[in-house]
C-alpha cells in the first residue's frame, strides 16, 4: 500500500530507520567492551570475538526464512517478532553466566535482527514503488552507516560507568521502545495480491540461483570483502586497546574516523559507477583492498595505532567500491527470482564472512597478519575479473 500523505510516508521511513538500526547496533555498541568480556569469562580473545561472528552467521542465514515469512505472514508480524526475539536475547546475553550461553543469545539475536531488516526493506519497496524506494533505501543505508561512528561512543560510556553487560541491557531497552512505537504506528504494507500459497521455501529456486556463475562470482567477492571488515571489527578492539595501549576513548575515535571514511566511500562509489561503469569500479575496489593488504604487511612491525589503521582506512573505501558494484551485478541475471537471489546474497555476505573470520581467527595470527590474509584472499577474484571469464561475467557496461 502507498502512504496516503507525505506525513504518513515520513512516519513510515522513521519507523523503518528504527528497524534497520537493530543489526549495526548489536555489533558496534559493545566492541569497546570485548577485552573486558574476555577477562570476565577468562577466555582468549578469539572466543569472545565469536559473539560477533555468530551474530553475523545467523543474520545471514535467517534471510532464507525471514523473506518468505514476510511474504506469507506480512511485514508487521515479522518486524514485531524480530524485535521481540532481539529484546529477549539481549536480556539473555545480559544475564549469561557462561560464554556458551552468551553465544547462544547472540545467535538468536542475529535471527531477530535479520527479521527487522527484511521487514524494513520490504515495507519500503511496498510503500514507495521501484523509483522512490531507491531513494528511501539510501536513507536507510545512511542511517546504518552512522551507527559505527556513534554506537561505540555510547558503548564506551556504558562500559565505563556500568560494566560491559549494560550494552546488552541497552539493546533490550532499545527493542522495548521500538516495539511499542511499531505496535502503535506501523501498519501492514504487504500488497493485497501477494501470493501466499505454495511451499514456504523453494529449494529449486535457490538452486537455480546457485547455478548462475555471475551470481557465484560476485557473491563470493561480496563475502570476501565483508570478511575484511568483519575481521577488522572483531580484532581492532583487542589489538588497539590491549596491544597498542589505546584508551577506550582513543579506540572510539579511530573507529569513528573509519566509519566516516566508510560513509564517504558509500557516497562516492555510486558517482564513480555512473561515470566509469561497474566493472571499473569493481576493479578499483579490488585493487585498493589488495593494496591495503600490502600496506598492512609493510607496516606490521610498527607498533603504533596509526600503522594498523591506515591500511584499514584504505580498505574501507575499497570495500564500498566492491560491495556497491558486485552486489548489484550478482542480482542482475534474475527477474522474478530477485528476492531469492537477494536472500542468498545475504547468506554469502553475512554468514559466509562470519564463518571465514571465525576459522581464520584460529590460525594464531596477529591482527595485522589476519587482516593481510583476508585482504589477499581477494587476489584470485582480481585475476578472474581480468580473465576472459571475468569479462563475460562482468562486462564493461556503464549502465550494468
């Protein structure tokens, strides 16, 4: 259904912003607390970093079910159900006496956050149509980009004043407030002609997407580039605050600057694509990411915070270029299967990256070496892009 007035449209966008904030908030707010959490549970840092990767895994996996459920049951019940799961799992994380219980809570929280995100983007597409929804979705993505800059500031203050568990009580409180607002103001947007019969999940539809090499190539690039960012997010708190002796406040400044560069990259990448095409954009993004790995390796012996963050700054811009150009191309071959392809892309990007980082963190590498490895895993993708296959899978067409 279309918003009847501009006021109704503005209110809907505001509510959808609330919904998309659940995912980044669940990751970024408690990053400054990771060293304290490792101390509380008396475990090594990699175990605590799993609280991020487990969340990412269920965030991606849940899309395979949340999308079809949003079509079958409607956007509103999926949104409210996701908020409830998110809030209850946040409370579970707050009271968790063991790390294993905390990991289960985070796994559940990822499913809740996935549901809120799927409902938000579906509701925007329902309400604003194909033209206006692109602009509205850009507002939602803008809100997501600001969270990495702001949430660690809140998390640092909460951790310092009330202990690391307060970050999870904040998530529960956010879910409670958002849930009340959605219950009162969010009306169902699912089109009346939406098909609700047939199998909830069609294996054949998913397999038909996975047989398309254009999708597999670009979805893998999305996964590998996301793994770089996830490896940074999980490693930086311990490396900067414990090894580099940075204060919690200094860490949040470094993290905020990088978030600002990420926002800059997200703004520049579409303009670059319009002028030079998606193939050149993807090529530049991959070169920047691989080059970031070389810079990280060269600077790895310098025990200063800037030596770790400069390659990260570069990688964040490269990530924006790769994700913008590769994600759209991954979905390009599909018409009526766009929703199925988008769900699988989310699975690759979130769950795949989460599994990759969780595995590579067990290699006993220092964070600079771990980041170098993750960045250089994109080298085969760059060579494939330059090959005949790559030219066929991603043609140099500016409007692609």
